[in-house]
């Protein structure tokens, strides 16, 4: 690491930490059904929550005009105190998003003025700013889908929002690693290929994690290793939609089947990467990355099984999502060291 890059690296890693916190809060928002509590979006005026009783009542009355209250919460003795709880999590989620924007834009301008960024890093940072803006747009795009008729967001839009957050984090981390490790390591192309495929499958698994969350597909077939009734693939997978494609993208049973099956592929590829790496003389960073990856993938797999068996309790569902974040971090680091 070059000394002049230290402040830039700290800036990028700070952004990574904030994105991580935002994803965690986003998970809480989803698991507490808080995402539809704020029924509009304003860049400035809703930066802070309502500051008076009258403002709270006004926001609550506005919320009552939308499907979530009219079709679900109106029957649950839903009071203003309940509304304040779900409002807080959605507001906090958006507040962190604003904070991330400020943390990226202001130092970026400062580093540009001080000429601390080379041309390559400037281009990468512009991509990061674009991804951040896109992530914010996808967030509101997702929320809008639950404010029309169905009091739940589109699982496609939820997966899009979630996956973009993971990709933004991974790319930010990658840019920081480029500065942290300016010297190229020895590249073992066969290991790099396995790592690339593993990353692609992991991202697909994250997408399906969004599908499972959006459809509440973790609340059925709470058995492992078989789905239920002694079946590896339950009959309902073939019955809930017109064809297999729709079952695997819109059906609860089909989406859960793909999610739990992809987990075996992720584990298998990382185990293959580990055993194949034994045959090569790797540097310390490469070895640590692969070892950490192996440990985290088994932790994540175990958490996934427990989350399913226990019917997705909030704390376990959240830990499962956090673990996926750590797994992606280790995957990004390992691939970077095998690529550069």
C-alpha cells in the first residue's frame, strides 16, 4: 500500500462499513414488515422523522390510505405506537442511504481537488457513485410496488434492490483492494476460473435469497435435507405454476427449492477451490482468503439450514443475511488476490 493512498483506502472501507450497516438495517426492515410505512419519498423533507404529535398523526393518517393498513393492519388493532415502530426502521434505512451518499460524494470531491486519485481510480469511483444512485432508485422502485393493490413489494424488485447493494459493496471493496495491494500476485488461472464461477453462483444465490424473502418462501417446507414428505423436490413445485420457469421464479416451493439447491453448488465450488489450491504455492493473502472462504461457506450453509428449520425467526434470518455479506467479502478478497 502506498502511503498517499491510505486516506483514500480508509474512505472506501468506511463506505463498505456503511453499506454493510444499511443491508443489516434493510434486513430488519424487511423482517419486521416496516418497508411500506413511509408512503412517499422526498430527498430533503423526510430526512428526519416527524417531530410533533400532529406530524406523527398526519403521517399515520396518510399510511391508512394504502393497502398494507387497509388489508392487514386495520384488523390487528394497529395503533400509532405500532406505526412509529415500523416507521423508524424504514426511516433509519433511508437515513443511512443518505449518509452513504454524503460519505461518498464529499470526500470524492475533496480527493479530486487534492489530486489524490489517479485516472483509473477516478473512473472506478464514478461507477461507484452511479451504483449508489441506482441503488437508491431501486429502493423506491421496490417500495412503490407495495403501495398500489398488493400490500407487499415485488420479490423481483426486492431481489434487484438487495443484489445491487451486495454488488455495490463488493465493487467498493475491490477498488479499495486495488489500492491496498498495488503489486500483482502470481495468478493461477485454474483457481481464478473456479473462484469466478463460485462468485457468479453466489450472486445468483443472493438473488434467490431476495426471492425467498419477498415471497416469504422460507415459511414452508421447514425440513432438511428433504423438503418434506420424504421428497427432495416437493410435488408442489410442479403444481403451483403453469410451467417450471414460473415455478422457479414466482412459486414459493420452486423458489425455495432453487435457493436450497444452489447452496450445495456454492459449497461444492468453494471446497473444490480449497482442495485444488493445495497443489499450488500461494502467497499468504491468497491462502488466508481461501481458508476463510471455506470456513464462512460452511457457517453460512449451517445458518441457512437452521433458518429454514426454525421458520425464519427474525434474529436468525438477520444473522443468515449478515453471514452472506461476510461470505461475499471473503469471495471478493479471494478472487481479487487470485486475479491481480
